[in-house]
C-alpha cells in the first residue's frame, strides 16, 4: 500500500514538472521574436569571357568574370509577447550586403599576370561587378581550367573553373561565316545611277539558311533605286550567291567616300537567328563638264587690220572640280592664242583671254580646244567657232577720187579741148582781144 502511494506521488511530481517546463517554454517562445529564414550572403559568377577565344602558345590574353550577389532582402518578424487578442506583429526588412574580401585567379597551368583583388568591395542584393585578369598561355597546346576563388566575409566562398583553349580545335563551335564583297559595274559620278554587284560567300563550316540583305538609306547621298530587301535563300559552306542592285546618287553629294550600310540576316542550322552589319563602300569621283558661256571681243566691232582681244568665258556645269584648265584657238593671226586658266569649281566660270593682232576682213571659222583634268582623268573638249572681221570701208576715198577726176575732166574740156577744136589754137579770151 505504501509502495502504491509512493509511485503515485512520483508520477504526479513528474507530471507537474513536465507541465511547468511546457508553460515555461511557451512563455519563452511568446516573448522571443520569431525570425524568418533568410538568404545567406552568397556570390556567384554569372558570366565570363576569354579574349581572344583561342590563345596561341606563350601569347597574352584576358579573363573577365562577372560577380553577382544572389542574396535578396531579409525580413524579421517580432511579436509583442502578450498572449491576448491584442497581440501585434512587427516586420522589418533589411538588404543583405556581401563584402568581398579577396578575388584570386588560380592559373592551373596558365601564368596569371594580375595580382589578387583585395577588398574588392560590397555588393547589394542583385548587384554585380566585372573583374579582369591578365594571363599568359603556356607553351603547350590544350585545354586549361584556371579557377576563380572568391572569399566573402561572413558568407560562403566560391570557386569557379573557366575553360581556356590554347591552340586546339576542341570546343570551338562550327558555324556559318558570311562575307560580302561589292563591285561597281559603272560610273561613280554624283547624280548618276551606280550599278553594284553584291556577292555573299559562306566561308564557314555550316550552312546559312534564309539569308536576306537589307540595304539602308542613311547617308542622304546614296540610296537604293528599287527594293531595299533581297532574299537569297540558303547558302551552304563554300558556296556564294550574287545580287545586282542600283544605287541613286545625289548630284550635290560631292566627291569622297560614302558607305551604304547593309545588314545580313540568316538562320543557323539549329534555327538561331543571326544578324551581321557590313556596308558598300563607294568612292564618288567628281566629273567636270566644261562649256563656254559667252564670246566677246574688244573692240566689239572688229575692223580690218585692227588689234583686238578675244574673251571666251568657260563654265563648269559638272559635279567635280576642273583642274589644269587651258584653252587654245587656231585663228590665222599673230598674238597670244593659248590661255591658262587653272581651276574651275562646279557651278563657276572663268575667262580665257587671247590678245591678237589685226586680220583682213572676212569670216574666219576656228577651233576652240579646252584641256583639263578631273577625278575621272584627262579630258579634251573641242568646239567649232566663227569670227567675223569687217573689211575696211574705202567708199569715201573712191567718191573723192571720182570728184577730183570729174573736175579735172571739165577743166580740160573747157580750156584745152574746145580751143583746139576751134582751129586757131587760141583760148576764147585771146580771140576777143
């Protein structure tokens, strides 16, 4: 009987102890704030780039890595500690910042030329930073895997291997390589149409599908005459296709190099779209066109055997500058029959002056020869001209001679012929006496 009571008392004490501990635990939990699970500060390498993509033995290159803080914001929940309907909850949010102690590149066969990045800085949630290491390739070809070691303060450290190709074909992606060549088939004079042949060659190892060309008009000097979109279809490795287009040029474009942008678009063998930018380079060459504006003489009315100046104004109506301009006439007169002018810009004119001695009266057809150079080469222009010299007017002298002869005849008739006709050989006044 006594044993039963003792056991019962022990069980009761044990139950009271358990209940007391449970109440105490509940009070502690109620009083202590509840914290949600948060992201630990973590750094990862989101991307890397090896330049050049394939290194030659003993050559120099770079490895650029991008470090990113993958942690987000952390939230903390706090309770009032009162077990009543009036309990309230307070939630606070704070950003998790990553403090980077050291960033180190372990060569693993490569020579690392850049020192460690000590105290690289702090990164907020989602922020990233690029770091570049200079490297030197080994003498032996092969694939190497240097590692980037990132030490984070109060966080998880990171190691990331990066493949580096040293003079091997392993891992090099085969692809299509389109090359455009342009050839001009005609004139490159501003203001005229310029025929161009575009040849697209595939120098890669895979075919290019659905190849299209887009010729863009952005210069204001050259533009496609017709369509600006050309579909070439599929171009296999080692194949090529050509398309002929015509470009319109602005007459006011002037001489010089003009680039017409061209975009080549195609799909790879796995359907991935690719776009490349290239262009058509056209060297516009100015073309001069010379003609005469006016022909003047000084004096304006030429007379026989009178020296005169002949002025011929030569105009450039072309698109290029005329250089080394000279003019020559083949008139049958002594004097300066060749004139040197020099340069005549487009839209301007200049005089060619010839100083000539007098000529006999009459019409004189002659040839005007103009020689000049421009961007297109050496040119000669020949024009047939005509010059009239008025004969000298001698009508006044002839009339005077006729009058003098008439007076002499009358006097001879009256005072010499009539007296002799009367037979006595005397003059009338002598007979009266």
